[in-house]
C-alpha cells in the first residue's frame, strides 16, 4: 500500500496525518511494508524531510506516545518528492511508487484550487487504477457551483466509491455514538420528535483563534469553515430518520433527506433567524487575546464572521414546529461541542404551582469530554411537604472506558486504508449542504444583517441570546 500525501510539508500533514500514521504504525495497524510518499514544492530530499517529520512528531505527540526506536522504523517508510502540481511531467516521479496492483491512496492535503490539476496530472501519467483512492478535505469548494466543479473534476477519473471526502467530525467517537444512542435505544427514539421535543441546540464553541491560518480563515469565515460541514453533519445525525441498516449508503441517504428538508430563510425575517459576529479583543483564562482584525493574515477592515448562530427549521413530519438553534464561534468562553435536547413541559402539572417544575433536558456532550446527561425531576426527601428537584442521570464515558480513543484522523485514515466509506461525505450531501449555505449567505447579504462584535472569551454577541430568547429559551452556557 502506498500513501501519497500532497501537501506533505503543510499544517495538516504535520499536525494530524503523520502523527496519526505514526500511531497506527506503533500499534501495528499500519504495515511495515507500506510506503508514505510526501509531495511538496520545497527543494528538500527525503533525508531532510525525515528530519522535519521527526521534529514534528516529537512536537505533536505526547511523551508517552513518542518512542525513539519506533520513530526510526516509521521514518524508513517515508520519502519526499518535489513536484510542481502544474507540471504534468513532474508527476512521472511518482510512477516508480504508484504501481498498478498495489493500493495507491492519494491524499490531497492542499488547497482545493489544486484538486483538479492534481487529478488531471495523475490521470495523464496513468497513475490511477481501479484500486486507487482519492482523499479530499472540507470545505469542498467555496459555494455550490465550485463544489460541483470539484466533484465533477474528481468524477472524471475516480468512481464515487473511490472518493473519500473528509469531515473530521464524522471520525469523532462521540459523533458516532449519536447513532448508538438514537438507534440502539427504544426509549429515546419514541420521543425523538415534535411530540415531546420543544427545541434542539447544537453548539460547537472554540477558544482557539486562527492558529496561523489567518489568510485562509479571512476568505472563509465561520459559516463555510464550520457550519457548512461540521454543524450540518451533526444536525443530520440528530434529525435523520432511522436508516435501514448501518451501511454507508443507508445512513447517507437519510442524512441527505434532512439536508433537502432544511427550510430556506424567509426574506425580511432573517434578522430574527441569523446572527453573525466577529471577536474583539478580550481575555480567555485571564490571558489577553487580540481582536480578529489584528490577527496575522487578516484584513484590518475585514467583515468576515468568526461566529454564527441561527434558528433553523426542518420541514418534515417529525420536526414540524421544532426549531433547531445552531451556533459556532472562535475565541469563545469555552471549548465544547454539545447537543441539547429540550423536552416540552408535562401536559398537566399536578403539583402545587409554587413547586418549580422544570422541563427535561438531554445534554449530549461530544467534546472535550464525552458524556450524556438526562435532567429529570425527583422528589426531594423531606420530613414534610412535597418538593421537586432537578437532578441529572449522568453518564461520563471516561468512567467506563479508560483507554484513549482514536483521534478523528486516526480513525478516518484507518477507514480509508480498509476502504470503508461510511464516515465520509457523499457527493450529493456536500452539494446539498452548499445549496442551503449559498441561500443563507445570499439572504444575509440581502437583508443587511450587521456583524455584531463580541469580546474574546465571551459566549458571542448578545443578539445570539435574543435569537433563542424569542423562543423563550436560553443557550446552555454554564451548567446550572
Ligand atoms: C476545522 C476548522 O475543520 O475544525 C477549524 O477548519 C476548527 O477552524 C476545527 O478549529 C475544529 O475542530 P476540533 O476537532 O478541534 O473541534
């Protein structure tokens, strides 16, 4: 098996891909006969590249993971080739490694603007076989039409089952656990609809800023960087109908139906449905943070959003009348990804009106720690009187599973190696998500929604609180 990493000196290869391959190698999941060929434009040879990889591994792996002798063996699998993506001739250098009969995996860890030329040149040099796979990263395109162009370029040379479109959130253990929770338990599924649910919140908040990705991010923004892919994928898993089986096509079919049921925003009501924000300076854990517009690579007059919150409706029987509130942002108060399912009130309250009756809430925390919490009402023990109290049924996964989870990229790379497509996005899903996002962006521009500033270290603009307050609800910011 040969793994070709285009963009071998880039951030993704150094931070995620090579550490993930190292861990697989250390755990004997990656064959000692595999070849890893990194490709880039730098004028360095394989030995010089191996020195860089070694430094990177030492930096990105924790002490217990890094092992000197394993690392030396791992480096023997790795070589480096300088290739100019625009020059078909230079792709001939790959021919010695990319032989027919062995599995060739082409990982495009480069900007999407290079996808077409790379696959065209691989094809020109006859380096694509029926056993080859191509891996591309989100965001696939900048909008619907560019995603169609990219998908079309890939489809010229690869069949759909050879194309792995990565959304690393789908590789997270906790995200997959949503399937187990929803479809492995009868108790949730029966109430998982407008019959019992008042609204659902999905939050993916980050404390991180731009991490040397200023120019990419300033062109992209939170809507395309996070909402178009990670949040919509989580939404699909939360809202989809039960698939007929666990195979990739059944799940993707159901996710696609959700994307097709998203209600386009309504003309002049947009300002009550979407909030976009950008962080000002502030502090996180008492560390001062500068404003977005002062970050390296960002235009000082930038109007790019680093936060988005929206109220979204899914037009189908199950979800009719149930709003979904989604939000994501950088430099927020806390790093967390969570889904909050807010249930409706009991239909008839039998208790004294002075007794606080709270509505049930299911909180599924995906990261940093993985947990499921169901808030229920119980009777507080007392000598006299009848008092209710809300308490959680609390399942913290680390209490049961001591061993570390595979990191999302480790899992996805393993699935690519084993040719399992379930955790990757199908062409129609990606394009359908863009249809919604294009329409969202157009309506934001046409209704002059202003970008609201928020302090770094806060929970985003106050207008995002008003957005959900309109439904007589509030974001689950701090645990009460
Ligand atoms: C990436 C985005 O897809 O996801 C980044 O491009 C973001 O901007 C990252 O920081 C968040 O991923 P995670 O796994 O840290 O939640």
